C-alpha cells in the first residue's frame, strides 16, 4: 500500500486575499485599542468621583483674593486649571470654614466668645439662679429714682423699706412684681441664698439693706442668732461678727439695726451704746449707708433714720388705716422713711393698692438713699419723733 502524499492545499489565512488580511488586522487592532481605552476609563472613573464628592479632602486652596488683614498667611498658589474651577464653583457653594468676609457680615457679629455669661449686678457672674422662684417681672416704665435726684418740694417724699425680704419665694415674687421699684427691701444675713436675693432686688432697681444682728434692749426675749454683736462679746468678737455680716452684705447699699421683728435698739439697745461707735465707723469706712431704726439710736454716720413703723402682720383694715395716717394732716410736704415688716400677703396687697390709689397723688415714692445725710443731729432727732406719725410694730 502506497502512502498518501501530504496535502498541499493552502490554509484559510493563505487563501485570503491581501485586502482581507488587512481588514482582519485592522479590526483586531481597533478592538484591542477599545478594550484598553475602556480599561483606562474604568481605572480613572473612581478618583474623579471621589474628587467631586469630597473636595475638602484636598489641601485648602484660596478661592478668593487674600485680604490685607490675612497677608501674614503663607499659601501655595493653585494651578491655573484648579483656580478657574474653584472660581466657577464659588457661586454654587461656600467653603465650610467660611470667613466673616465670605458672608459679608461684620467681624463683631460673626465672632462668638466662648462661654459668654452676662454679668450680674452684684459682680459677676455668675448667673443668678434660685430654685422654684419664678422669673423676675419688673416694669421698665418705673425705674428706681436716682439717689442724687432732687426731692420734690410740692409733695411729701416717702421712702419705704420692706423688712424680712427673701424668706419666701412666693412673697419675694409678689413684692418684685406688685410693689413699685423705689420701695427698698431689708434682708437678714441668715438667709441662705442672700446673694441671689440681693441680685434679684437689684435687677428690679431696688436698694437693699442687710440687717446687722445686734443684742436688743431685752436680749432674753429676742434671739439675734449666732452672729449677733453686742453684750457679752469682746471687741475682737464684734469685729469678727461684723466682718461676717459685711461678707453677707456684698453688693448691698447699706446695713440696718432694724429687722422684721421691729426696732429693738431704743431704750438701751447695743446700737445706742458707746461700744457701737467703732462698728459704725467701720461701716462708714466701707462706703455703706447705715439705716437706723429710730431717732433714739443716736446715729452719727452717713445714712438715714426711720421715722415711721407699720406692723405688716395684721389685718387689712388696720393696715389701711395706718397707711392713711402716714400723710401729714395739714397737707404740708414732709419726708417720711417708713419701715414695714414682716412681709405678708395681706401687707403686699394693701400696700400695692395704697401706692396706686387716690392718696398717691399727694406723695412721691423715693429710694431711702435720697434721705441720706452725714449724721443725725440733736435738732433732727427732736423733729423726727413728735412731728411724724409712727405706728410701732
């Protein structure tokens, strides 16, 4: 058997014409280039998206011209393409760390101090807080008169001090909201939140007088507390207790020997004794006024002296009659410094009605400091006692 000779028939590629081979090569190159281009685009697509979504990941570039005030900041200029793109996007978005100039607002408006707290009248600070006490309601139409304002010559001038202020949140709110601002308040140094009470009184434009606890003419009947001055104390003891009272009276206009219990000093009280002179001098040296409970106290320091007392712990009819008896019967102008205490709901109601009633046309309410003098004289003491009606507690 003879072997069949190998086929000499040419393959498909050899049988293709030259133009066919060129077309196949062309399309092969074209497909390979397209695949490469697609792979390149897919590779570049992710960074482009990230650049558009998170532009802040790049170093910050100046989108606006640098102002002279910021000339000390050194920055690297952005490439031309980046600058043009940022300028085009400026109208669409504002950079997150916006400057006051970007918002066209004054620098003082956009600068917010850290932890800014409004100052308190007594000092700073701190913000005035008190649990369970409603917000202070004060009338801007009736600010407290200035102590330097001249007293009226055609009407009686009345200064009023409400003793025992601050013991009750409800009564404190009633006084601040219903009693006119020139009416002052007296506060015991033993009130636990005395700094807050003083601040609230000042916020309503009222003067504050802190009671100076002193032994009365009858110490066995009235307990003036653990920080009382007077009989049984040495000079060092009195100085120590005085410093304690002065620390409690920080921000007050003055001190007084009268309390919500009345005036205990006449007839042998400590304020009428020679031993009280150094204490009175120390009070005066602090720039504080001294409000004496009666003319018999023999005040020789700068301050005022009470001329009338009314017991606040009584019925409405009695309060009305005593308030009506305060004004001079002859109608002549006079100066009256009225002490009222303790503070009760009935007293607040009757006093508020009297201050806005028909009788109010005959007098003007002034702060106690309007009556301040350098020290009562014997002639003044003689005139104070008999001429003005006094309703003792």
